[in-house]
C-alpha cells in the first residue's frame, strides 16, 4: 500500500501523489523546450519550424493514442486487485496499434507536412524528422500503458524515475546529435527514438520492483484461458468503450493544436517559430498542472472502488486548491520572467518580436486551463469518458473553429484568441457536468 493510501489528510494524500508527477510531467515539455532552444539557435528558423511541424504531426499520430494512459489509469484505479490484467490488455492493444500505425503513417508523411502549411525550406526537415521519429511508435504507445498502470496504482515515483531518466537521456542525445554531429532535425528525432527504447526497458525493470514475479505473471495470464477477447469479450468491451471516447476526445484536442500550428505556419516561419516557443511554455504549464490531475485520477478511482463519498469530495477539493494556487504562481512567473524566458529559446529578432506581441495570451491561459485539466482528472478517475468527449467536441466545433474564422483578420492574435476561448469552453462544459452529477449524487 502506498504512502498516499495510508495518509488520512487529504492535502497530504494529494501532494504525496502530485509532486513526483509534476516533476516527471515537466520533464516532457522540458525536453521539447531543449529541442526548441537548440534548434532555435541554429543559423536560420527553418530547422525549428521543421521540427515544430514534425512534432505536431507526431502528436496527431501518437498522442491520439494517449487514451492508453488515461483509460488504463482509471481502470486500474477502480480495480479491486492490482490491475495487472488491465495493464496486459493495454500493452497488447498498444503494440497492436503501434505495429499497424507504422506502415500506414509513412505514405501520408508528405501530405501531412503539406497540410501543415510548411514552407519550402522547412518541409524537408519536417519529413526527415517524421520518418525517423515514428520508428519507435509501438514502444511509445506501450509506454503510455505503463504510465497509466503506475499512476492508477498510486505509484507516482515510478513515472518520475521513468520519465526523468528517459528525457535526460533524450536531452543528452539532442546535444550530441544536433550540435555534436550536426544532424539537425534528424538528430532530434533519433534522440527521441533512443529514449523511447530506453523508457520501455526501464518500465519493465520498474514493474519488477513492484513484484519480482510480475512479468512471469503477465506471461502466465497470456496463456490462461479466457484472457483474449475471443475467449472473454466483456473486459475488452469495457476497455474499448472507455478508450474509444478518450480517443475521439484526444483527436479533437490534437486537431486543435495541429490547426493552431498550421495557421501560424501560414503566416510565415517567424510566426510559426514564435508560436512553437509559446506552445512549449503552455505545455510546461499543462504538464505541471496535470500532476494534480493525475493524483485526482488515482484517488477518485480509489474512492469509487471503496464507495467513499467523503474521500471523493476531499480529493476534488484539495486537488483543486493546490492546482489553482500553482496556476496563479505560473502566471506570475510568466509575467515577471518574460525578459529572461524568451531569449532562452531563440536569439532571432523576428521570432522574438512575434513572441512578444502575443505573449499576453500565454500569461492568461493557466488561470483558465487549470479547470479543464483538473476536471479531466475527476472524469477519468470516475470512468466518465463520454462527457469529456462531448465537451471537447463542443469546444472545438462550436467555439474554436467559428471564432478562428471570424477573427482571421486579426492575424496571429486571432489564432490565440480562438485557443483562449477553446479552453474556456472546455472548462465551462466540464464544470456544468460536474455540478449536475454532484447535485444528482451520481459519482458514487
């Protein structure tokens, strides 16, 4: 039993789970920030623009399967046992999807880069990045499942070790490949492929830390009658039901950010590069706040499995307070740290000028986005994925796209304003669902 499970103070329970997750989550956008900073200091903006486009396409192709993390977390958290059976199903699904994705993705790389409005100079770098980066797709998806399993078990230290080690290796290889070997975008992609392989290997080691016999137990479950879907379809239907909703929700999220990137690219490499820097900072914010959301997922799932209304309420209240306080601190950091932050990423005058012009939107977003991040954790832990899907659809189709169309004359400010209202719509939608379910006592 984890320390968080034995601590009665709800604030302590949340913090015990959240702080390792915050550190591990921040390492993910920190990696992207290092990529951006290294490429941003190369002689021209085309390298940074190419990797920004390539990374956006990878997000569409890989992070669309982020449901493997979210769905596994909720199922393991609500499981009355250790959740190993859900991990095994998620790993089988991850490897299957990854092996299917590889041959399907290669023919569409050129078309995807063109759709992202890449310039003539940036397009070759984006394509080179994608062809290498996607080689580790099966392991990247399997790593999602492993992270979901650890978080669902309220083991926040394992994701910390896994992500920090893998991302530090990635950063070191970035320096070696991009600067030392002058590989440009290819170097950034190869570094990430190596890190994916290392992360999966380390994940297997961390599984053995939980139980020395766990790998043997997983193999034994594969041999056991009734595990495969054609033998016992009910658990697979539950897995696919939750994951389908999360998949559609994630596709809409990734479409929004890819569309955002494409609209920046259409305005030139300087705008695209500036937006890439600010999006990296926004991702740091989301990953930091997601530490509290991940704690909420695990504790809400545990509360539901125990049928404890008191634990549910105390978890939501405590995690919400900590998340809001963190969001306020991030906004203040962005406001007062602006003169130091942007020059870390680039010394190109055109990129700095554009980033400065839209920087205010970045400063305001943490105070708005914190609510949808935190409520995502509640709904994932409770297994209510349909509500997340519906809210995301309304925010994207009825708010983001129409507002962008109406504000095209605003240039880059119109794109950021659309994203700002998109976050507001997501937050309001989930708040309304939460209020209704709380009023009707549907959670427990």
